[in-house]
C-alpha cells in the first residue's frame, strides 16, 4: 500500500530548496511510477563529433564499406592515424 504523497513546499530561494532536499526524500513528494523515461541528451562530445563529421560522412562511409568495418571503428582508426602522425610530425 502506497503512502499519500506530501505537498511540496514553496521555496524562497535555491539555497532553501537545496537545504530542504538534503533532509527529505524525493519519494515522499513524487510518484516515480508516473515518471517517463526519456533518452539522455546528446553530450557536447557527441555533438562536436557529429558536426565535425557532417561533410566527411560520405567518404567515411565509403571507406568503412571498403574495409568491411563499422563507421564508428573507421572513425576511430582515422583519428588514431591522425594522432599518430601528429606525434611523429608535430606541427603538420
């Protein structure tokens, strides 16, 4: 049997709210069975990579097909090769 949910107080500031949550449980105020699962937002790292690769995608796809590997693995190999070249010949 579920307990009745408590009414969430009004907070005067973020500090008041922060202090409140250090001593209270979310489960007393929200019904987690009603929460919706949503996909995680794209991280900055992922968005930078996607923007960087947008104009290179057709060539990367072609290379990955030729070498019979996933696009992700092809990108890893290309980046690794570029990093290795920078270690061998810095400044290029």
